[in-house]
């Protein structure tokens, strides 16, 4: 999977998480049409952005545009293939859903361990029985089909209020409990304290700047509330993210260290 694909998808998912979490913590989020959340307006797919798209693999049976604010085409996944929030989209007539009996559906979706399954078996909501499986599974299936995950670059995306993970490599546990247990996060470590502050700051910045709000930073925390070694900012306009290495206990940049590429880890 290309770094360009992941960078754009993660940035949109991150902002979804920011605004949803801000609502749960009582932070003011600007109202959009009919009192709904303020829309995220994706940057247009300019010739410059399109020129950066990676080539689609030869022999691809179906190509689909990236979800969210993506501009590039990706080879669609087939039935049964692994999928998730940060993978290529499932093909026509398929949806990405956690596997039956999955005890941690959101965890699986963030790590590309769900699977593309046919949509045809789903019955209309009015005739459907009570959702099977865990509440998380029902929620994550709704997230994968929500308007915020639709693909229409240059258009407006209205957030549905669901949590969206901001870190594809290790924050699923924190995101699953963010709305329900914000106080517990504060008790877990310094990175989570900064994360909550960042959520409030970003929500206010998005309200103040509107369409000009294109870059933000969210601390990358481990399950103990400490900082992961690699930290990156995020961009909504297709610009390259900046990454650097920090100390795990205070999040401060390691003295004398240079920026690191997005697709590399800290030494």
C-alpha cells in the first residue's frame, strides 16, 4: 500500500476522531446545515495531486477511487480479502466488515484484518432483527458505510458522530473507550493528557479557520499513555506530513535528531 494512500486516508480519519471526541468531551463544535456538524471540505483533485498518484497494478479487475478525500484510483479488493480503514476499498457489491465472532471489531478494522463480504445478504433496516454480535461490531459496520467514508474528492463530508481511529498502528484500544471513559485516559499517562488538550484545540481551530484548517497534530500514544517514538503531523490538503522522534516519557523531540520519512521508523 502506498504511503500517499495511507497519509490521505489517515488524515481524514483523524479529523473525524477529533470532532467526535470533542463532542463527547463537551467542546464546542461548529454547526453546519440543519444544525449538523461543520462539514469538512476536501481539497480539489488538482493535476499536481493527480500526478502523485501511484500506478494501479497491472491486471486489476476493478479500480475504484480512494475513500474520503482521496484522488487516486486503487485496485478494488475482492470478496474474502482482508480490508480495513486504511486499505484499498472493497469491490462493487462488497463491504468491509469484521469477521463473524470477532471480539474486537474496531481493532480488526484499524489493522486491516476485517474482510470484504457481499452486501446482498443484508436486509433493509426496517425489517432487520436486533443486531447480532457485539455493539462495537454494529457500530463499526455503520462507520464503514457512513457518508464520512464516501469517495467524492472536492465535495463536502458531514461527520456522522462516530469515532474514527487516528493511528493505524496502535490506538484502537484508546479510540474504543474515548467517548465512554475520557477521565480514565487522563489517568493513564502524559500523552493522553496532551491528546485531550489537542482535541479541544483542534476543534476550536476548525471552527475559527473553516476551510483554511488543513494541518493538525495529534499525539501518538501507546496503551500505557506514554508517547510512541515516532510522531507526525497530519494534512488534509495532500501535503507531505512531517515526522520526528521523541522521548517516550515526555514527548519532547530527541535533541539533535532529524526529521524521519513517513514510511520509516525511529532508530
